């Protein structure tokens, strides 16, 4: 049971979904679930796997998991003790309408998926970004139509490597499958390839209510100048893509720190992803004077 619940939770995290893991830490008296029992719930569909014993205890835990998923934007952990009797008393014991009479202490842990960055263009900037992603412990995948720039020699830590044509790449993808990525970076050596990638991506994401913010769809960033973006935007609008979707694309990518070299650009880009992931405004000071 424990292995199945943990595997399920990891699969949901790998798909960029938040997970709450509930674990029975200890018990006293007659209770429905035993020490080590686990249950995991994920957002946004609130599906779950496992059990902490059933009955009213499990319903209470499921309701608390739902609240934590709705309210938490960062990792959270709490410990709660339930008394399985409506008249239960004691320090930090929550009574349940039950006749079991025992007590159960559980941990509830909200787990936030780490960024998984899709590097589309395996040249110098892509390599510099991958190096930083390795250092912060995030995962990445790489696509480049040139096989030598999507190789294990350049990207030994990549989750996946692809050198297929762009049409072939998107023929096997959908909004659901692309949600395994938190961020998609268009870093191609050829502007026409990046334009084709952008058209393919936005074609998948062109649905009412889709937000390119890492929630309903990955964040999308394009490397390049203002004139390049204006040309891309005109082409996309000419293909019928809505302005509301194009407004969400980040171009140029990276925080404005005066970056010029691939290594400096990598710092700016990874910092921008981190600020979005941690929901921090980089313009705010890191400390406040009282």
C-alpha cells in the first residue's frame, strides 16, 4: 500500500500537480487505521489514492487535504491528532463523531512539483541554462532538430532528448501531455524554427481560460529582440491565434540584469523561473526595515 501511494504521488508531481500526503504517525486505542497508513490527494481534480483507515476519520482527512490544496502555494506541513469520540478532550485533539474511542496522529504534507523546463534549442544558451538547472536541482528536457545539440554528451542529466522535426514533435503532444513541463523556452538557432515552435505550442494551448502561468499550461518564453517578437506576433495573429494568448508569452525571457553572454542570460532566465515558481516579485526588497 505504501509503495503504491508514494508511486502515485510521485507520478502526479512529475505531471506538475500539487499533492498532499497524509500519513498516520501513531495511534492509541481502537482506531480504523494503523501506523504508517497513507493517503495522497492531488489537485486540480482532487482524486486520491490509499487510505488512512476509512470511516469518519478518512472523510475528515480528505476534507483537510482539499483545503490545503486550495490554499497552499508553497510546501506546508502540519501534524494533527484526532480523538475518535465526539466528547474527546485534550491538548490539540480534534473530536470526531465516532465510537472507536482511540486517537490518531497524522502528518499532512503539501508537496509542490519542482520546475521541469523544456529547452527548445540546445545551443550555447540552452547548455548554460541546463548547467544552472542541475545546480538548483530542477529537471529539464531538450529538443533540437540538430541531433548533435540534443545529445547525452551535452545534456547528461536531461529527462528526455529529442531531435525530431517540429511537426513530428507536436503531432504526439497535447495540452495535457505538455503540462508535464512548468516552463518552455524557445532558444533556437534559427528564428524560423522558433516561430514554428511557437505556432505549434500556442495551437495546443488555444483554449478558453488557459493561462500560461504554470498552472493550466506551462509558461512560455522566447529569446530575442522586440522586433523579432513583433514579427512572431504578427504571424501568430495572422494564423488566427488570439491576442490574449500571445500577451502571456514572455519575450524577451530573463530578468533585466543586463545579461549578454550565454552564462549571464542563463542566470537571468533561471532567476525569472524561480521568481515565478516561488511567487516572489523580484522588484521587492529581500528584507524590510521596521
